[in-house]
C-alpha cells in the first residue's frame, strides 16, 4: 500500500482553529458551537468546523449585500472581473495538490484522481467563466409604439448581475460544485454566500482563503459551515438573497424551490438522477462494458448522473453483465491516499447504511447479485455491486441509491430501450453505446434527459450546459446558460 504523504500545508489546514469567512473576518460560530468532520476511510474524526447559527448566516448575507450594493466590486469593470477569476484559478493551480488532499481526507475519494479531475475541472471552469466576464451583452431594439406616432425613441436591453447569491452544494464533488456556482456569479458581478455540505466543507474554506489572496473585496465571497437544517434553511429564507442555487437531493431541492417561490427568489436546482446506460446490439461490447462500469463505479457511484440503470439488448445481456462483474471483482478498495486504489469509501456511515439497505431490498425481492453486495470497515466501504433479475418498477430501478450499485435489465428493440430509459422520475443524463449513427440520432431526441452521451458517459465540459429534465432539476450549470441564470434583463426606453 503506497499511502501518499500529506503536505505540511494539508496537515496545518486540518489542525487550524475552526473558522469560517464572513466579510473580512475569519470567525467562530456566534455561540461557539462546532461540529466534527469524519475521515470516510477510517471513520475517525478528522477535525471540527463552526456550527453556524441563523445569526451567522444573516451576517454573511448582510456582508454580501453590502459588497454588492456599496463596495468597489459593484463598479468593477468586466476586465477586472475577468482578471480576478484568472488569478483565483492560478492560485488553485498552485495549490492543486493541497486541494486534492483535503478533498480526499474529507470526502474519501482518490487524491490522485481528485487532482486531475475535480480540482483541474474546477480550475478549467473558472478560466472558462473568466472569458464570459467580458462578453455579457445587451441589445438595441427598434420599437413601434403605435400610440405615440410622432415621437422618437432609443430603446435597449441591459443584462445585469442578479445580486446576492445563496449557494448550497452537495458532498460528492465539494470543490467542483462550489466553483460551478462561484464562476458565473463572479463573472457577472454577483456576491456569494456559500453553504457547503455538512460533511465536506474543507475545500470550500480553502477556496475562501484563495479568494481573499486573489484580491476580491471583502464580502464578495462568504462561507458559512453548518447543517442544512440550520444554516441552509436560514440562507434559503433570507430576504436579502436575490438568487438561490442548490445542488443536492431532489427532496431538499423541492423544499428550497417552494421556499424561493414565497419571495420570488430566483432559483437554480441541480438535483438527483437515475441515468440509463443503453447498450445496443451493434455496440463494441468490451468498450461498452468498461464504460458502463466506469459510469457507475466512478466516485463510488456518488455521482448525480451516474449510469445506475443498465439496459442491454437481450442477446448480449449475459456477456455485458459478466464483463462488468469481472471488472468490479478486480477493483481494489481502500484509502484515497493510496494511488493504487480503484474505489474509496462512501461519504458516511449513514450513506453506507442507506446503500446496504437497498442491496438487501434486492435480495429480499429475489433479485440476483452478479457481484459485490457486502460492506466493510473501518471506514464506510461498500463493494461494487451488480444486480440482475429486477423488475423495472422496483425501488432499485426507480430510486436514486447514490452508491456503487448497478441494476441491469435486458431489452428487445430500440422502442423497448427508449421506453425503459424514460420510465423514471429523473432525467439528468443518459448514454447510448452504438456505432449505428442513424439509430443514435433517432434516439437522442426521444430520450428525456438534459445530457445524452454517445459511447461515453458523464463527460462534462465547461461549454456544455448541464442540468436535468423532470425531477432532476430546474435550470442549467455551465456554458452560456449559466450566465443567463446569474443575470436579470432590464428593458430601457428613452423618449428623445
């Protein structure tokens, strides 16, 4: 076992006094309370962070409000916003190994993978969004106004920053998701209060340090750590917040959406998924099996668009399932600090219990485990699992498990594949494995999901909007669509 040596800076960051950033100050919770963070690979307490109160959240929102309304940030030119984002991305590049180690210790994922995936994708996204800062445009309009025929007008449409953004992110990709919110917010001139997931705030706190180092004015970026019940709820209900952006479960997202509508707060929700992987008869079966395995087992299956439902044309079903099970049986589980490990632990004991409960439901209903199914410790490990002989309406197929559990079902023809793929309350992503481009192009418009990948899965790029149909959310992350979600349109009419 080749366990990576922690950087001195990583150790120092974990051992520092618990603080969160509000305005210009690193502060404790108002009542001094803290909450423990656990190392998912061992189950041991890693460190403690502030347990924010409602008053802490209110102070953070007020700091963001003042920064948006009254600070130099509200008058910053596009070039300045662009350059600050580039500076922040450069600082993240400098500290990429530190950020990856914090993500590993706090989340359980591979540090080596986190550095080349999570951290690098976050950096690339900030640089992409930096380019949009100088390309936010309005338009001029020739108006008719028939009731004022003798007058002349000048009319145009402005695109303006929406204001104070309350951002709440999930624990599966803590740093990347935070940057998905932060990038367009800072590119457009908004200010942000970030509430990271209860379990994984460390990289958000480090990101706050880098925002300060980059030279952003005080209050532009604030981080409050705490529970969703207290801090998250306070942020969603604060009347000074102009926009809420949330990544997490559909159940919580629906509650946030309802709360936002009470005050007409703008909202973006990136929620759950149960994404289908469709392996057609003409597919390269070896590539499809490897791709399907990666689609579900990457990040321990804790991916909103994980390919958790596998549908294979019947004549190839046994072969593909056997190949995926073979891959799963060779995967090495262990600490994310070990570069030779293929899969790390789940985020928490609660999640380990949840995933194990679904597997047991499958056993009790008569389903067959082609591989895996066991959990072990210390830490929160669950073996990569493939389940067959499952009815399409079973909870294993219809509900998001958020773990390394793949359910596999055969189909007969293209129409059958589409029916099964769309038979879900979710619509975040889907992949088609086929070399028949005519069939692929017939299927793409009929699949009800925000992303469709062909001969790959969960391939994300900053230029491509990401979000879902149905219960998978409202709005889009990334691409030009993100700029639209962080701005308001203002129509202007001047009588000359």
